[in-house]
C-alpha cells in the first residue's frame, strides 16, 4: 500500500493533485453559484491554444498560458455583456476558436504530439518542482483573494445587478475573478488535463451543496472534497493504471453519487417527519 | 434630495425613458405607476447608476450619481433572485453593510449588531440563520428591505415591493414603509397596485416612457391620466373618501355601456353602498392593466 510513496515523482504528483483539488474546489464554489459551469471547460480549452502559442514563441508556459487565459476570460465577459450574445455562446465562440488555433498549430508541427496528450488528459509523471511552486503560489493568491474579497465576492455572486449600487466594484471583482480563474486552470492542466478540469471545478461545490445550505461552510467543505478527490484519485491511479485526471474526476464523481444518495435519503426522512407531525 | 433633470436612459442603446424630470424631497413617499415597459424600473435604476444614461442627469444632494455612490437603499424586483443560493437571512441583510468598511474583508461586529436590530425591527429576528428559500414571500421581501435599511439610506427605492404577495402582506409592507417614511426616509417605489397606492401613498407619478402626471392620488388618478398612461378606459370613483380605480368586467360589454351614464362608458358605481358584493365586483377590483 505504501509502495508508491517510495517514488519522488509520485509524492510530487500527490501533493500537486491535492493542492489542485483544493484550489479547484474553492474556485468552483463561485463558478457554480454564478451559473458559469461551462466556463471552466471552455477556459481550459482556450488556454490549451495559449499553451501551444507559448511553446512556439518560446515563452514560459505559465506566463503565456495565464495571459492567454486571462484575456480569454475578460473577452468572454466583455462579449457576453452585449445583449445579442448570451454568455454560453460567448464562451463557446471564444474558447473553441482558441482551442482550434492550438490544434491548427499542432497539426503544422507533429513534434507536439506527446505534450498534446499530456495537456489533454493530465500526466502525473510530468509534475516538476517548479510546477509545485506554481500551484502553491496560485493557491495562496486565490486563498488571499477569497479571504480579502469575501463580502465583495459574495455580494457580486449573489446579486450582480444590485451589488454595484451598494458600493461593490463589480467590474474589478469580475476582472480579478477572471485572473485567478485563468491561473487556476493553467496550474491544473498538468495534473488534470484540459478535458478534466471542468469536472474538478464543478463536482466538489455541488457535492458540498448537498451537505450544507451555508455559503461559508460550502467554502470550507468544497476545497476539502476537492483535495480528498485529488489525493485519493492520484493514489488509485497508481494501482489501476489510468490517467491521473480521469482517476481524480472518477473519485469526485463517486463522492457526487454518495452525496446525492445522502441528500435523497435525508429529504425523504424530513418529508416523513413532516407528515408524521401533521398527522 | 434627488433631482432628475431631462433624463433619457435605457440599456444597450435602447431608450426606455425620455425627458424625465422629477424631484424627490426629504420625507416624500411616492409611487411610480405605469404599464410594463413604461420605464419605472429604469427610473429607479438610473438613480442608483445601474442604467445607461443618454441625456440629462440624476443629482443626489446636488451631486451627479455618476460621480458618487450616494447612500441609497435599493430593493430590486425579487424575481431575478436565485432562491437556492446558499445564503442565510443574516448574510443577505449584511450585504447592505458592504460599503460601511470597504477595506475590511469581513463584516464587523458593529455591522452584525446593526443587522440584528434591523431584523428585529422587521420581525425577522428569529429567522436570521434560515436559508432564504425557507421564507414566505412577505418575509423574503422584508429581508431585501432589511438589506437596504442596513446601509442606513436617506432614500429607499423599491421596485414592485408588493408583487406576488397576498393582500394582508401587501398592507403590512406598505404600513412598514409608511413608518420608515415617518422616521425621515424618503421612499420612491414602483408598483402596479393602483388602489393600494391611492389608499396608502400621498404622491403618485404616472409615466409611460415620460412623466404624464405627478401629484396626490386624487389629482392624478383620473380617467384621462389613466387612459394616457395605460391606453385603456379605466373608470375612477370615490368610496368613503378614497379614490378607487375599477376594472371593466367583460360581461358588461355593450349592454353595460349603453346602460351607463358616468360619461366614461361605464355604469355608475360610486353610490351602491347597500350592495357590497356588487360594489366589490364592479369597483374595488384591482386595475391590473399591467403584468
């Protein structure tokens, strides 16, 4: 059972997956409550295009992909403010265009094939010390942003239309949110892969929501669920020999099934108690 | 307190209101009446800086609201609220205190005490930890009124505060607003409840893209003003000193118009004190010319 811990790359991967799980779980609360579930999926695809461009221009992956992701997120927000374009359409257009650009560049140069698969499905073997530093930095920044901006983020998420009239700088909040979301997706790519990031962002907050009706408790529970899914998923991936991203998401999905079953039983018991009280 | 001067406003380039000029004084308690799409909400949103302004300006104590964020308590229509959002009654009310200490990341003890006082004032003190979905319609309306009050506003703007609540709750809300008004808070609300406005509010503003009439219910709620506002024939009568606006039941049709002698094609109704059921049906029915 402890065999994988003898390998340094596994320990690095485990730490990375745990941090990424917590980070995605934390950001996911806002994404789900803002009803932007599709943005994680879209942004990860957009950033894939940025990653390829960074590689071609010999720019550091984290710098290039973060700038690309941030610009994509801001562009999505700007486009969706136009009444004639809904936010899901804006996400669809901008992110698929960016993803297609990445694919087009890759198809021009066949040497990208191996990195391409790792970026799509996650590769725990590729987690380096600098990846861990980047993940820790982004996690720290997001944690500080969430704590410092607590009341602004809560108001802007709950009632965007009205928040500005109560002194919430909504556009600034949205811009900072786009920035930290881009950072989250970029550092998650190595561990989870483009195709799995959306699930890591969405599943933990939804599981947390089944257990609590409090925003504050959800903000604590969701990162814990994400971190647990990350750690357990990576550990299991060693034994079942599947990609790290898929393993993490399957564990998170298992949590989701358990949470739904729990909520269903709880609701039935409450309904039965209500009927007994009425009788 | 609030001066609206020649305001043209709307959204994304579409003008909803044009050439609106209006003054709200300290201690005013006024209602905006008009059909759906007449610009009531846009007037309120322009005052809080949430609508696009194409001409004119809104001044709060002489300063443009576009340059400053004055202390205005805004209660929006509640139909856009996500009632499944995991927030408690206290958390929603505390949101109103966001700008009290802008650099402090959490709500202060002082803000929590103030929120507690407001909840008690609104009769919600036992519900502070409840999730907002668990409340009745009237309680939900009061929670958002509480959020506005925690911001210690000098003026309250309410967008259809009595929509979707029963008649008792509607009266409770209007009495509560009246009390707040007597404590020195100016109130401007939009509504479709013509007769409730006539019974409770001292000032009525009829509009349809622009201001059509402004004054006391007795002065403003006349058939000609209502026809200009709603584009429909709406008989007006007096009952025990109150101005009442009637519906025209379909069953009256041409026969009723032939029989009527009120001058507006509607049967005389104002003197049928002995026939309460009939009176209610013909006169007291709410004028639901809007959505």
